């Protein structure tokens, strides 16, 4: 497939800069970004379709959730001591 995109000069400069940082040409960079976006969006749309859920809000929400990278090894200290630290209790 061939696509033709009209980009502002500013956006084109940014795209060229990002491609250079990634060590590739603009075409390769755009292909990689599109492939990453589509592969990260695929599980959300297929899980909604397979569950038979037709709620558009839920579909959009699940797509939004899967668009954010999963964070491993994140520690959240939600203990009472951390919540009320420094309050004189």
C-alpha cells in the first residue's frame, strides 16, 4: 500500500528528527510506528468482539487502556503510614 501524506514543515522536521534518533529513514520509522500501534490495538478490539460486548464506551475504554504500556515491577506504597506521614498522628 502506498500512502501520500501532506505534513506541515514543522511536523516533517520532527518526523525526520525522530527517524534519525531511531537510526532509520522516515519510511521505515513510520512503518514501525504504525505496526506498533496496530499490534497494540489489536488485542483490545478482538477481546471486545469475541465477548460480544457492543458498548461503544467500553470499546473505546479498552482501546485506551491497551494504548498505554504495561509497567512491570512498579511498587506502590499505599500503607496507612505512607498516606498519613507527616500529619502528626
